[in-house]
C-alpha cells in the first residue's frame, strides 16, 4: 500500500505540485488593455510596473474557485519508474476542514480510505489482516513527499486553484503563441502559470525547485474544460513530477459537484479510535 500513499503525496505535490491537485479558472483575468500594458512593461516606470503586477496578482486571487463542499470521482492512471497502476478515487471535501478519500483498485476493491484534517490523517486499510487503521499527524505527508505543505495546499490542488503562491512575487509575464504566461517566484518554487488566449482557463502550471540541488520539477496540464457557473472546470489533468525519479499521474474527472451534501464520507471503525 505504500505506493498508494505515494500517490496521495503526488497529488499534494502537484497531487495533483500535485499533483493529484485540481478547478482554478481566471475569468477575465486580464483585459486587452491589461495585455497591452504587460507587453509594454519594460517601457513603464517602476511605479506603473508595480501597479500592473498588483493587478495581476489581485485578479488571480479574486477569481479562485470558492465553495463550501465538493464531491468528485476520478479515474486515475499512476505511473512510476518501478510500476504502473490505475485507480478509482472518490473524494468529498468540506472547505478548510476535512477531506474524505476512498481509493479503489482492481475489481473495485477498496485499498485505502483516508480522512484528512488540518492537523491529522487517519488511514484505513480494509485488506490488511492486522493494523488496519493508522493515525498520523498531517506532517506525515511532508515526510512522504519531502515538501512543506498545509491542508490548504492540498485543497487548492484538488479544486484546481494555483498552489505554492503564498509569498510569491511576479518576475515575468508575456504573451506567447496566443497564451499568456505569468512567472512567479517564492520561497520554495518558481511558479509559471499559462493561460489560454482569452485568459479564462488555466492550461498549465509549472513548478521548479528554488534549490537546484533538489532537482525537483512539476508540470500540471489541464484540458477538456466545462463551464461551472462563471468558472471553467478541467475534466482531464496530467501531472508529471521529476525528482530523483519520474512520476506521472493522469486524472479524468468522471463526475463532480460543488456545494451539495457530501457523498463519499465514511465512519472510522471503533477499533481504530484512540483510547
């Protein structure tokens, strides 16, 4: 089951960086006037440039998907250097609070259930004969993926909002082949966000580790978007993490909803409760 835990970790780093992680859409992120200003940035004063940067960041923040609850079912293909597998993942989220994850393998057999809160994780292994339930601190995920993360990072990834954007600054932005690219830099990663021509859909997120010695990179691509109110939700995602080895996760959203009653919750067996 260790590879399933790594799968969850990959989702965090995309999964997905992770990964597995979802979706963020920037509606009217930049008007045509904004684009022209960006293209002429080098000719602007420092004061004007700062105003443009602040406008870009503010619009990204203001257009993140907001929600109270989310339910989703994913088909996931998982490929590492040593093996390949596929899963069906059921997910229910209470915003800023709790995440229920159920992972099914071959023949629909449940291999893992995970209850994730801000400060703790409960792992349930239905197929084990002994020690079917494990209690972990949330920091366990950091131990697995070797990256400082928080519940909010995992939540944004699953929903599709940009990740690792806290305490970042814009260092570049340009129009390139009918796409708009915003480059940011933070304490851990360089973060490149690629938008479509009319700036309504995120097409790619790219993360590169600031620490060159770590050799960690992550690329997330989104496609097959569908309209959800004022947002565009990508039904297909591909996450590629490269560090000491390469990990590829492809996710296809089979069903989803926002702000509806939770569908995929589960109770913790009494034997797993702490005394």
